[in-house]
C-alpha cells in the first residue's frame, strides 16, 4: 500500500543557499537508495526557511528496509550534510494524510 505524508522542518536562514545548492545536485546514488527503500515520490518545498517534505512510499517495502536505509553509507553521508543546516530550535512535524481528492477518470 502506498503511504503519503508530509514532514515540516526549518532551515537556518544563513544555510538556505547551501540547502538549495545541495538539492539542485542531489546525488543519483542517494535517489537510488531511496527508491530501493520504497520511496516513489520525494519533493522538498521551501517558504522562506520553512521546509516541507512530501513523501510517497510503499509501506511494506519501507518498513522492511528502514534499518538498512538508516545504516546506508550514502544516506548517512547525506544526512550528515543536512543536519547542520536545520534549525535545532524547531521541532520537526510529521503529518498524516486524512483526505485526498481522487483524480477524474
């Protein structure tokens, strides 16, 4: 089953340019790791320094591979680059989908 969710965080204002630069050049090997972990969609949106991450993923595949993903060298390196850019004063928010308008047939 496909799960859709949002995460909200905040980037330090002085780190916005670095954040945007990294995300214009996301490593192909990182995208491959995410796909292997069950992600089918991943989008990052910014409003000033407020970050919204949209995710779609295969719940079963992601659950089975989450430990692998957390320990994956590529993912660990990417998260090490991203961590200092985030605002530690902002508690990350996770959102569950409660409604989705269906596409017209």
